[in-house]
C-alpha cells in the first residue's frame, strides 16, 4: 500500500512538472502534421518517389582484423556503387530526371553456430530512395 502511494505521488509530480514545462506557443500535433503534409505535397508535385532495396551475403572473416575490415569496406562500397548506377537505370527506363534522396546501408555479422554448416561472413542490406519525373 505504501509503495502504491509513493508511486502515485511520483506520477502526479512528474505530470505536473511536464505540464508546467510545456510552452503555450507549441502548435497542436494535428495542425503541425497537416502543415508539414501540405507543404511536402507542394514540393513534390510532378515527382515520383522510387525506392530500391538490395541484400546479399559476403563470405569471409568477421573479426577485427585487417582482412575483415577490407571485406566490410568492400561490401558497403558495393551498396554505394549500386546506388550511384540506379539513376542511370531509372533514366534508361522511365525517368526524365533523377535525384537521389536517401541511402542506407546495414552490415550484419553472420557467424556459424556449432555444426550448423552456416558460413562466416556479413549480410549487407542497402536501401535507396530517388525522386524522379516520368518521361
């Protein structure tokens, strides 16, 4: 019972502190979202957003050694080279203009467990986003 009263007092104090810390000029969330959405729509009129994802496995050492570092660098470089070529592919097929907006790469270590037969190496994932105008 004593713990419940202490908990209720703490929650009450935190609620009052956070309420007093809020600025009265903060715009309500719904209005902020509507404002951002409408301005974003105007900026992107006439454009199409294209996303592309790639994932593959690179076998090799995963320790902290020089060979493993070179392997990680090579894997990321392949993602970036793929991203650089993607505008060319888009312009050959459906785009009149192309601009890369975003690129992400994620490298995960894969190590064998016991006698699983799994190969040691890295799984590399990449995602790219482009803004294009159609031909």
